[in-house]
C-alpha cells in the first residue's frame, strides 16, 4: 500500500548519512561585548558556540569605546576589543554577526551626561553611518553581517523615534556597502514583530528609502511553541508587502531552564523541559521560514529574572571560565547535526498530515452523500414493501378483470421499484466502501506522521 511505502521511506531516511549541520538554522546569541567582555569569556563563548555547531555568533560591537575618548572623537580608533573578536572568529572559523551599538556621546541626541546616552539616536545620521562603515572596513573578512542597533523598537534599548532609526539604518547601509560591498546588513532585531506600526513608520520616513536598506529581515521571538510559526509568518508577510523577499533571521530566541519562568504549559519541569522546548521551537521557526535562529548561549545574571537562565551553558566568571552545559546544549547541537535528516522527516510528516486531512475531508463529503442515498433507499424500500402488500392482497382476492389489471400494474410497479432499489443500494455500498477506505487510509497516514514525529524527537 502507498502509506506503507511512505512509512518505509520515512524510516529509511534515518539511515542515510547527513553532512553535519548542512543548512542548519542554529546560531548563537552569545552576549559577548567587543569592548568590555574579558578575553577569557570571549574565548569560552566562541569555543562553546563552535562546539554547539553554530553557523554564526552574534557579538555586540559598541561604537563609543572605539571612536570616543572623554566625550570627544578619538584621534585614532581603539580597535583592541574588536580585534580580539576578529582573531577568535578566524581561529574558530566562526563568522560573526556584529550588532552596531552605543551611539558615541559626541553624536548622541541625548545630553552628554545622560545615563544611557549611547541608547539615543544620532544627531548626525550621516556621520553615524560613516562610523558603521569604518567598523565594516576594519572587520572585513571576519564580520560579514552587521545588525544596526538591537531592538530599536524598544524604549529600553533605543531612545529614539522610528524616523531617527530609519535615517541611521539607511546611512549605515550605504556606508557599509561602500566600504565592504560583500557585507550584509540586518535591520535591528525587532522585539514586537506582531505590532506593525513601528516598522511602517520606519519605511515611511521621507528621504531614506528605508524599506530597501537592509539585506536580512530580523526579529526576536519567544513564547509558546504553537504560536511561533504564526509570528514568523506575520512578520514575513508584513515585510513582503514592502517588497522584501530576502532571508529572515531570528537573532534572539530562548527558553528559561528555571521552572518559575517556563511559560509554555507543554514544557515545564526545569532543564529537561528547556531542552524539549528548543528541540521543537527550532523546528517550528525553521519550518516557518527562519533561515537562522540565534539561541541564547549563556546565562546572564544582569538580565531580567525570566531571561537569566535561558542559556544553553552556565559559564562561571572565574579563572578559566568553566562551563556547565545543560541538556538543551546537546539537544540543540544534535538538532544541528541531524538537520538534513530532520528536514526530510519533517517534510515527510507534513505530507502524511496533509494527505490524512485531505482523505478525512473526502470521507466527510462522501458520508453526506451516503446519508442522502441511504435515505433515498429507505424511501424506495418502503414503497416496495407497500407495493408487495398490494400484490399479496390483490392476489388473494377473487379474480376479476379489474383485479387482474390491478395486479399487473402492481407487478410493473414492483419491477420498477426493485430496479430503483438496486441502483440506490449500489450507490450506498459504493459510498460506504469509499468512506471506509478513505477513513482507513487517513488513519494510516496519521500513524505514519506520528512515526515520523517520534523519529524526529529521537
């Protein structure tokens, strides 16, 4: 049977060799700061990201410490922290997504002594873009992707307007392309992709052409596994209405290992639940169209409590930076290694699910027709019984010309009704067989889909 062949193909695919990590969506949100993270922690983050099988590591690159000294432009940029990132990228053969952060205070629209002056918009978007181009030129070959500001739609991260961000994005894009043409620019990871008003304002900013000033769409998403695909689809659809057809990345995604902050009821119970959540959420996000998903690599005690224990790894800030890998680390690493196999299994699963749904719909339609033909057969059967009673009554009566005529008419009526009953009965039997066959085949496809899902989890 067809479903057995499909099930066999689903099982055989597990035996096929797969290139580890080929086309894997796994990348690392490392929370490494070029300026200020100690070298030992940087190295540990790169080592753990490489062991995870990450395709890209996301690193914060702060403009202020590079280009600013005591509130004034530096005579020469201080590349020390970024050079450490470049060296580690080359040593671990791990590309970097650099987040352009920290507007220098001499460019900031906020007062110089403002506590978060680096979070403010640039007073001169052109100069801001020029500095972003300097970053791209210096890190060329190691940092091939640049994200312009983190969560620019969040007041906590960017104390500027959507229009100010549009000008910073556009000028940065132009400058980066001029200095490192092969580099790609990602819009800042949007923390509220379900709310279109902010990005619509960005794209509507006059004189910026902002809707064409990025190569990679970007979003941050967490939440219940069942809601993730809709979030990605909605964000892609919104950008698609503005003509964007390029890759979409999720540059922050994670799930707490702390039971107190595990918000998906299907995944509760501490570290094992975190592993299960990420195994399924990464599949859901990738299937929905996320090209790369940057999973929170390490714990960070400086964050809000619900994010503190999102890490795959708990890295101690002591000598040697020892690391304890959670079960989620192995779950994500294994997912990356098995990705070609998992992608084939997932496609097979969706095929079975689609066919099961289609067959169930056909069966439901045939059941409606079956009820109609059964009702018609019942009407004919009732008429046939009534006619036969007439025949028996007339046959038992004293013969006469009138009785003989009545009997002949009743027998002709009986023959017509027998023919009609036969036609109705054939239709009833045919629809009943089709319903039973489609229901059985739908059930078999559903079993095959469950088998693929089980093997994916395995």
